[in-house]
């Protein structure tokens, strides 16, 4: 990699040669020593945003060649809308991945991360999710920098379990056994909110398949033979029927899409919550909250050993339209974030998955002592890809919206589980057959 300062010096010398008069020394100093400015747009929760900006400040202080400026947006959806406008785009942007080969990678303004990093020597970095399809192409090439990758987990309030005298004080990973525990929690201090979630599609469809080692639909071109699309069988129907009964009996507060569920859990109002792991750092810093995490429940009638949930979350994506110096500056910043000390700090402070194996190995046992099964849940991803794959579905953002609407309708009691799932599958399969936008 050519040194940034060397490139800047070359630019300064050229400017000197073209200058007509003036102080050569002054021109050299003002041009050659100017930092390359790059912008990063993010949409993190307040805790994780603070941690990211702290890393950026440390990076800016660590050298003089690159200056990173961060612009925070309220939500990923609002950030995505600004991106679609296509004006004054940043060098790096946080965007979510929704499927095995996300449509983000196909956007005309996206510069693949493996292209950005092609000339950047990254010592001490062995990608943690190297065998996973998250933000990787079908050839395994890195499309985005998986800095905000996460997995869904089951959070539980230790005080609530102690008050209900549940032994052992940990939620069962078997759905029916968890139901019995929720009844005990409701009857002993957690009546207002035994269980909540903000990830309805993830828990009740996507990862119901993954954790039970089932195929989540068949994407066009899939190696497994069968009908392309979605066909929600009896496992899904029985599960959604049970979720409807949980809402009716007030064992579960109906899942939402707003941050209400994570906030309620943080305040100690809810005993159990299904959500993504990116809240771990925030909850660890929440005064008075005693919590831990374990894996999502499964059905032993379907699988003897629970599988790994799909990796979800977002990544930093590089954008086209910037000059070589800015691209090199972006690559240098990404390289710095991926270094073991910085990547381990981010992993420990947020709950996002480690970027590298070195970051995971650099995290000591003290970090995990109060976090339940977190070390085991993360470590499972160091041993290769999941046995199931979400598939490369066309129009998956629209499909997911259809699924969310159907689940919401069912949980509101407007239609039975079988009708909701059949309607969802029919509409989803119509979208699968359409050409992507």
C-alpha cells in the first residue's frame, strides 16, 4: 500500500510546480500535511453510537493523515431513505443486510469491500465470519465490513427468575418448558410483561427454521431440490398458534418494531425478551439491571440439537464516486477498526459479533462471567457456516414486510395461524417470482 503521506507529498510537490509565486514553504506545508477527510454515516442506538464515535476519536488522534467525521441518523430506515436520494453520499455507510445476498450489494453506488481493501495489508486479521454468507457474495468475497453483525438471543432478568423461585434460574430452551416458566413468572412478580420481543419475523419464521435445523424456503438456484419459495408446514402453524395463545393469555406482550421492548427490558419490566445481541453492551452498562443471555428455544420433536441462528444486523459499506486518496483513507480506517484491540473493544462494548478471530481470542473470561451462554453462542460461529441458509431471495425486503404484517394480524387475533401463514407464503412466492428492482 502506498503511504497516504507520500501521496499527499506528491500532490504538494505538483501544486508547488504549478504555483505562480507565493511562499513555496507555506504552500508545501498547507498542502502536504492536510488530512484526507472521509465521512461515515451510521444509525446505531445511543449506546453503540457513543462507542463508535469514541473509536473514531481514538483513530483520529492516532495519526494525522486521515480525519473521520461521523453523521448519526435516527434509524436505519431513515438513513436508507437519504441514501436513495443519492446526493452527497459518504465514504462509508451503515446499512442492514436482509438476506443471504442482500440487495444492498447490487446497488450501483456500492463499492465492494474486497475491492476497497485490495491494496490494504491487514495484518493480524482473520475474519471471524469467513465461512458465513453474511455480507459475502456467492464466491465468498467480502461485500461489506461486518462491524455490526449480530444474532438473535434470549435475554432474561436474573432478579425476576429469582423472585419466581425458578431453578435453575435460566429460561428453558424448549418452547413448552419455557411456557411453564412464563406462567410462574407471571404469577410471581412479572405479570405486566413475562415475555416480549422486537423481532417477530426473525423469531417466529426465519430462526424458527434455523434453530430447528430446517430449510427456510427454497431460493431460485438452490442446491436442494423442491418447489422454489416458501411453504410453512405444521411446525410453523403449531408454533404461531402457541404464540397467539401466549398473547391472549398475556404471557407475551405482542412483538413490536419500535424500541419499546428493549427499553422495557432495560427498565426491568420484562422477565424475558427475544432480541438481537447488539443490546448486550447497553444492558451491561445499565445500572440496577441484572441479566444474562441464552440461545433461542427449539422443538425437540423437530431436532435433537438446536442449530445456529442466522447472522443478521448491518455492515459498513463503501461507496463509489470518491477519489483514490479517499478510498485509501477509508481502507485505512477499516483496517484500524479490524485490528484485534479495537475489534475486541467494539465486541465487548456492544454485543455485535467479533470481526476477527483475534478479537474473539483477545476477550478474556471475565467479560463473560455474568452473561450466561454468550461465550458459547458466539463461539459456535467460529467453527464454520450454519447447516441452513436463508437463501438469496429476490425482493426479500418486501417479503419480510409481508411476513411481519401477517404475523401481526395473527397475533392480534384477526386470523388463525394457518390462514395467516398460507396468505403470507402466497404473497411471498409472488414476490420471489418477480424481477428484483
